[in-house]
C-alpha cells in the first residue's frame, strides 16, 4: 500500500487506486492496443449480469472487438458508435469487475479508466462505511493495485452511480425507468438517425421489447411533464 495512509475518522472519504492487473479487460486492452479506455456507464441487468459502456480512444473498433473475443468475462459486445480513432462499446459482463468489487464493500465507483496498461480508479466511501475494509478487500481482489490517494471528501457522496442525472429529474423516475432511459441514451436510441433499435436496447437490458418501450414512454412523459409543469401552473393558477 506504500506510504499512503487510510483515513478512518468516520467522515466520507475519496480513494484513488492505480491498477496494473492485466486480468481486467479494460487494463489489458489499454496495454495491448496502446489506447485509452474509459467507463461511461454501467448497470446490473435483470439476469445479474452487468451492462457496461466503454469509450475507447486511439484504437480501431475492429481490433477492440477482436480482443473481446478472448475475454472470458465478456459475454456480448457491440460497437455503438464509431469515432475518428475509436468508439463507444456496449459489453455484457458475467464475471467480477472493479465496480462490483467496490460496491460489495459499500463504496461507489466515481471514475474508471486505463491508459497504456495502467488503470486509475476513483471511488467514494460514505461516512458509515469502513474505509480500511474497502482498501483491504480491493487489494485482496487486485494484488497488482496501489492506493495512491486517501482524503476526506469535500462533496457529498452521490447516492446514485448514474452520472449526469439531476436529482430533480431522478426523483420522478423509478430505478427501472432510469436504467432504461440511460441505456437508450448511451446506445444511441435517441440519435438521428438512430444507432440502435428498441429490440437491441431490450436485448442489452435482458428484457422484452414491449417492456422497454413502456418504460421509455413513461419516463419521457415524466421528464417532459417536469420540464413544462411550472409553465402549466402559471397559466392555470
């Protein structure tokens, strides 16, 4: 663990790890392809497998997909959008990963990325969670990891792992509606032209297409209603 000390004062804590474990796909891919890999979003499917979206920079998409074929923990992979030198990928993961390891201890992954074979993980530890236990269990799972920072958090620990969702909007949606809406957005369902279909989004989530469409329709109605409800109230006191 080096000279970095673990704060156990009972306040919320921010942790940063450096990870060189090549058994982690995102670390190995960044080394093999000399690229940058960033986790954009992840969620648990109805079958307990994980749905993860990664942005890969400086690597040909076909090369990334070929590496996925050798990764035992990745059951399915799909290129969502192709960039100038990379793309956004959708993975269905059945094996253990960094985010689940942290979640099992009560910590919340804030950011996960790897470049040139070195992973960088930032996590938030709520005040009621034992910080030392988080660090010890993470290092037990990933022996080629180093705790590089441990500091008191100056911001409240987020209660949700979905980044970019405003609390005002999130309160209106159920967890399922949030997951469906975010997955649709990440998959390019709302792009024009669409990069994915309702059937493909449903398959990624492990649910039926009519269920996906129902959740999307209700979520859209709630969000649009929240956007305009103040105007409606002002017009009809």
